C-alpha cells in the first residue's frame, strides 16, 4: 500500500493532528474520555430505566460500552477523514504528495482515541466484576477488518467531498441512521426474525457483535458473519481506492 511507503509523511500528519486537535482547548485531551463517558451515562440511564433492555448477566452499561467504543471510533474517524483532503488544501495544491495518506492519517489518529476509550472500558469491566477473557487476543483481527472498512468508506467520502461539499454536511445524518441500524444500543436478538437477513447485510453488525463476544462473553465470534464483514470491508476498500484514485487526479484544480 502506498500509504505505508510514505510512512514518514503518515507519521507526521498523525502527530500534527493529535497536537492540533485540542491545542486551544482548556480540557485538552480529556475530551477524548469525557465524550464517550457522557454518552454512556445518558444512554445507560435512558435504556436502563425508561426503555429497559435486557442483556442477561452483563450489566447494560458494560454491554453498551462494548458497542459504543468501536462505534465512536467508526463515526469520528469517518467524519475526520471525510474533510481531510479539504482541510489540507495548502499542502495538496503546493506539494506533490500521495493524497491517499491524508484520509489514512485522519483515521490512524483516531485509533489513539479508541485505545484510550478501550482502557477506560477495561476499568469499567473491573468495576462491574466482568472478567478479562482470553478471547480478547482476537481483538487485533477484528480491529484490522474494522479499520479497512472505515478506510474504504473514507476514500469514497473524502474524494467526493472535494467536488460536493454537501457530503460533510450530511455525514452526521448518515452516521446516525447507520448507528440505529447497527446493534450498538441493543442486542441483535430483539430484531424481528423476518428483518434479520437485511439487518445482517450491514458489515458493522458482525463487527460490533464480535467485539462484544470476545470482550464480554469470552466466546469466539461467528466466523461466518465475520467472514462476510471481512469480504465486505475489502470490497469497499478496493472500490474506495479506485474512486479515490480516479477523482484525486483533479483535486488541485477543484480545491
């Protein structure tokens, strides 16, 4: 992949993004932890007391956290990567750089947030008495598939956003709809049986379920469903790469 052939540029972009993101913020990087905790608190109250959702022996707060952490990585990475080309106009128009590095760097910088949130989730597991499972050794496999899927989507959206800036304005609506169609807030078992085939077409369904399986329940994920997400992720990545390559030829002229 060209992005790794330009790893020095990639690392510099990641470092710059991390340093500048909260540079003039009073709380700085504390926001990385505060945002998921605030979301967790609000959603836990709503779905534990007002709209009660049963999650068996696992406290709903932990069940929610195990789905919310990977979903926040998905949404924040896609939003950041979508605007990555436009936000680096000065570099793209003045210097001959591999443009696919910019969306990749935006996503890589969000993996730092994901890692911090994952550490917080582990602390919650200790608090709620949820044991650490050996199946968590499978986490890198799930994450790689997850990352490839996001990168493919990022290539599509970031390249189209250069030509149609409406993309960055509607991305929030798209992500909200996608979240409710993914078992982030609820168990997949509550989805009506006749809707399951359509529900399972969403590659994030198997990924979120896999995260929960290996983190909370200590069981290996459904390999059949995970294989579907694997294939879907690499198809999206391949198509995204082709679209990005084709549209990036005229970035400097359009920006």
